[in-house]
């Protein structure tokens, strides 16, 4: 037998198998098996050394450690790649055996399902919980008002056609009605901004009707708006002058001419009109109503 050749004597191998089969001495069989494995390991080591330019005896400790680490990494990688396919094959074999046996009951088929498998209903409930958890939070009206107004702190607003149902000073001589749909938005604006309301009236009675209507609607109860901030004038130019003197961040109006005149003086404007109007300037926005601009309806 050569020093590096793996040659097994047939007679000796036969005696080993016979001794193991006949229940010979257990320690002797284990010792012979250990020597056989040891010789096989030496043979493998000799073959591997042929791939390297240096002899294994000449390698330092670091080189040996590197080779051993590489071997361990290869073994773990092979086992990691092998595990899923093996489990899949075992599952396929179980399913094949179940389907090939017509006498197996439904209860038996259920038993071959892996213990870690989840039913579709469980997956659906879990997905619903995840969707609800990551569902974006709907902003409040107050947050929308702040965002829409671009953090503006002072706002001026016309009454006719925006806050009131009436659209002309002549109608105010008969009645004044606050639009119920605009109240929530109006109160949010008063909480965040310094709000001034203004309108052109034809007589003192119209002024009184407007103040009474605002008070009955609860506009003054929030604390953000007082009667002194409701301004009246007798001409459209007077209202335009009010706006320029107050220098608001936003002005809200239903008159397109006033909006056009103030475009170069006011930072932002909102033109409220039931008809879709063309945008006259980059700082002028339009909406059918104040509440629709803030998306409250």
C-alpha cells in the first residue's frame, strides 16, 4: 500500500464486514472504521495539496486558517442553498403520496399541511391589520386651512357671495343670511388668522342686518372675530382701499375687477365664483365657494 494511495485490501475489507455482521467486538470495528476514515482524509488532503503551489507542511497558521474558513463557508453556503429545495421536495413527495392513494380521507390530506402554513383567512386578516396601520391619516380641517393659506396670518374677505347668501347690496336692504356650509371653514380661519370681513352697503339698516346675521350664526362666539373687524363702505373703491391698507396675506373676493386690481398688491387672492374663471395671475386662485377651496365638502 503506497503512502498516499487509497488502496483497500479486499480480504481485509471482507473480514471487517464479516466481523461487523456477526456482531464481533464493537471496539475493534470502531477502531478499524476510524483508521479507514483517517486514511481517506489523508488521501483527500494529498489530492488537494496538488492544486496549491506550496506544500501543506510549508503553510503558516494564517494560511491554514484561511483554507479552513473557506471550507466552512462553502459547507454552510451549500447547506443554506440545499435546505429550501429539500423541504420543497419532501412536501411534493407528501402531496404526491396523498394524491396517489384514493383511500386516504380528507382528514389525512389536511394533516400533511406544514404546521407553519397559514390559511387564506389568516393572511387576509393580517393584511387588513397592516393596511389599517399604514393607512395615511386624514388631515383635519384646521390643518387643511393652514396648508391652503400657506401659513398666512392675516386674511380679508368680502361678505356678499362668499359668507352671505345674498350677492348684491340691494338684497341686503331686505335680508342678510349667512351660508351654513361656510361656517365651519370660517371659524377655522378665525382660529388661525387675523380675519377682517368687509362689504359695501347702501344704508345703515343693511349694516345692522349683516351684524345680526353674523351674531346669530355664532361667528362672534369663537373669540377669533369681533364686530370691530367687520368693515362697511359705500363704494367698491372703498373696499379695495380697506384691503390695501390692511395689507393681508390673503384676500377673498367675488368681484373679478377688484381681484384684478389688487393682484399686484396682495400676496395671494381667492376669486370665488360659481363659474370657472380664467386665472388672471399666478397669485390668484379660483373656486366655486370658500368651503370647496378648502375641500370641506
